[in-house]
């Protein structure tokens, strides 16, 4: 992914929820809650992906198992 594409992606990922909360008249707490839930979901799905990859490939991080 090029720099401009990454920048556009970052702006959209952060600007879209901000614009939605401002447009609907929501409070900043709603935006904070949205970001918190997004972070929790990314951590959980990332952990699941790591476990599934380790089971599928019999690998454990950077070390040869």
C-alpha cells in the first residue's frame, strides 16, 4: 500500500465515525465508545488469527518449533 493510499485509509477510518457522530448530534462519549469497541474487536480477532495460524502451520512466533 502506497503512502497516499495509507493516508486516505487512515483519514477515512477516523474521519467517518467522527463525521457520523457530528452529523447525528451524538456526544463525544459515543465516539470514544465506538473507538474502544473497535479496538477490543481488533484485539480479539487478532488473537484468534494468531491461534489459528499457529495450529495450521505448527509455528510459534519467530522461533522454529
